[in-house]
């Protein structure tokens, strides 16, 4: 009697499920802190790129060890810039998962991601000699080194893990900032709170809107991602 075996697509889906499970179980473990900060970088990069896309100027980007981030800009569309953060981290996750679906792309993608981080450190992260500057510079260099040293299969799964984490973190960060911290007196203003001040639309609506957009992206591209 022959036993059935999983085809490559089913193996990939099973692997992604196990990665998601591991990330959820170990969400708050210190070992995942570098990944959490990386997604904060994606978030701030979303603000920075939207600033440039709407004709503004990026003055400085910073991230901190406690997973905080700040993008200082001049000009551009404030409405779109504020939307760029959460949507940026969600979109980064979707794009990484989409591109990593084809085996063999992991190493060039790791190298590209690493070079982008190094470039961001040199151009955007200020002040120099800050935590964010060294994180982006050394983290980018590490990714380039991994791209040159690890096997294609390992690189593929590193990219998939980063993509999954960015997607999950982007969606759950909306809950944390908008639904949890946003309801606490004296909480740091979130992007949603600043959008509410600027437009009169409640922060909850903005937060839920980002979650809906993220879920729609996943549903729209699920065949290409999973």
C-alpha cells in the first residue's frame, strides 16, 4: 500500500503554517526583537517613501530598542504620509511573501533587502551613531552576508519568515496602537490618532481600514503567496 506524499505547494503551505505558529507562540520572546524592530523600519520606510511620492522631503528617520519609530519630514501630503506607515509594513510583508513563493529568489532578495537597509541608514537614519543607524547598517550588512553564505532553500525561508512576521506585526500593531494604547490616557499619539485630529474621522475607523486593506491584499494574492 502506497502512502501519499505532499506536493511542493502543500509542503510550502505547511511550512508557512508552522512558521506562523512559531511566531505567534514566541511573539514576545527577546530572540524575535530584531525582527520586530525590522518591521518598525518597514513602517517608518512607508512614511518616508510616501513623503517622497507626494513631493515632500525626508529629514530624518529613527527607531529605538523599545520598538518605537519616528519619521520627520517636510512637505508632501500629510494624509497619505500618515497612512503610509501601517500600510507600508503590511505591504512589505505581502511583497516579500509574493516574491519568495518562487524557489531560488531568496538569496538575491536577501541581498537586495540588506542593501536597501544600508542605503536607508546612510541617507535617512539620523542622528548618525544612533541605535537606528547602527541597526540598519549592521542589519543590512548581515543580510548581505547571509545572502552570500546560506543555501537557496534557507534564504527562501528567511525571506518568507520576514514577510510573514511583517504582515502579522503590521496587522497586530494596529490593534496595539489603535485599540489598546489608543484608549489609554496619556498614550503616545498613533498615526490613527493624528489622522483623526486632521480629518475628524475616528482613529478606530482608520485602524480598522488598515486591517481591512491588509486582509484584502492577502485574499487577493493568496494564490501567489501560499
